[in-house]
C-alpha cells in the first residue's frame, strides 16, 4: 500500500510540540476501511496540566461552510475553557483513521470528529480508549461507548420550512435539490424540502440530482452542472445541499434567472438577489456547548437540536432578516407562513418525517 507523508495539524491557538505519525494499527485501518493512500495529522500533546481540544474534519475545511462552523465552535469552546485548539484536516477514510490515531496518542481533553464519516471509527476507538473523551458532531456511532458524547440535529425540520418558501415562490411549480450524495442522511435536506413545498402547493414537483464523484462536498463545477440540468428541465427554485459546491449552484441560478437556497449558514450575501433563504444548522453553538460540558465532567449521551432548541432554522425566522440579503425578506406573507409552520412543528401539530428513521 502506497502512503504519503502525514500532513501537519493546523492550530487556531498555541500548539504544543508534535511528533511524526507512525504506522496505523491494523484494527483502526480496518474499522475505517483503509485506502490507497494516507494523509493524517501528527500527535500534539497539550501543555502539562492544560486543557486541549483536537478537532478532526473528514475533508479539508476550505470553503465548506459546515466544516468552518465546526472550527469556529471548537475555537470558541477553547477560548471559554482556556484550552489549546488543534485542527487535523483529513481527506479520505484512511487519513481520518490516521488522524484519530494521532489524536488518541496526544491525549487531549476531548477529541472531536465532525460528521457521519466518523461513524465507523468512533464505533471502535472510544471503547479501546475508555479514559479518553470523544465528541461526535452531526452523527453518532452505533452502540455508543460511555466516553462518546454525540450532538445531532433535526435538519429535516428546517428543510421543511425552506420547502414551504419554495412552494410559495416557485413560478413554474418545479423545484429541485442539488445534493452532495444520495444517502439517507443527505435525504434529510431533500425529502422534507419537497414535502414542505407540497404542503402549500400540492401541484409542485421535486427533482433531486447529486454531485457524486471523488469530492462530492467540495466540487462547485459538478454542482453547477447538475443545477444547469435541473434548470433545463424547467426548475426555477433549487436548494443547494452540496456544501463547498453550493457556489456553483448559485452561479447557475444567477445565469438563468432561477432562485436558490443555501445551507448551514446565511449564504445570501454571496449571491445577492439569488438566494431566497438557507437551511441553517447552528453547529458551532451546539459543538461549543458539548465541549464545555465534557470539560466540566458531563459526558456521554446524545443531545438533539431541532427547531424547539433553536439548533436549526431558516433566516426568515431571525431578527436580522431585513439585513440578511435573503430575497424572502421582501415577502412578508411567506415569512408569516414560515413562522406559523415553525410554531406548529414545535407544538407537535405538524410532524416532519425524518428520512433517517426509515
């Protein structure tokens, strides 16, 4: 198996000394499925007696708004609890495994893995290291270990609200989603979006297309191509659920007069006049709260953030909507319907089906 030299971690605050990563334990590689090459982080031991946080991403952060939120949450928590913060950026399953191995050897206060890509490795490694605390953000490994804390979100609730906006604002009655992958988890941004649209306009039709390829979460060119395909079929509102590829969707929409939705953060300023709203997920806030709990000795379990907990939402619900540059701000009637739907979901009057629940 060919390997490449390990990548060095990037630190947001002071970093301690690092040592070169050795060979991975065969069990750890097997847990993540291995690969043709590796690129991991070096171990970085915290200062004696100090607190430290190591965040591991499944891909380079780059323009990925979801991963940037993860970094911001880790940095905020580190500042509040007086800890060092180190970022290990992975690029494939093998480098994820390598980074986890390096982080375990560094013995930080908490090792944070962000995303469903850590389901396999966190199903085994926390059990092998019961004295080390782990945090998984946005997913949770099956058969959860006692030293694994998980934070997850009800993305489907926010996607449903965005769908209501799409159903009310689409002129063609044809809406679409450009998503990174065709997987049950990603369908949390797709199926509820279409369901929300149909709740206000039963004649709406929805079509999903997927980026796929070698870099589905950071490929604006492929995302743009899929958006162009949808537009060619008469779709006039597209939800961009392709992370770092979203800008490609916005570009296709701008060139054709279509409208779009962003995800995770407010992406309206990146394409003024094009983005209606965004399916928000407050990863940074939830992650920082979980890290602080772990540092205080409150570990384990799963905390789920939905509309009721203000962990997900849309910009239409925010106090700063008027300055958001989202086009929905110009339609008070649509905003009112979204707020009413939010209240109905929180009160249990409306149930949004979760694609992950089967």
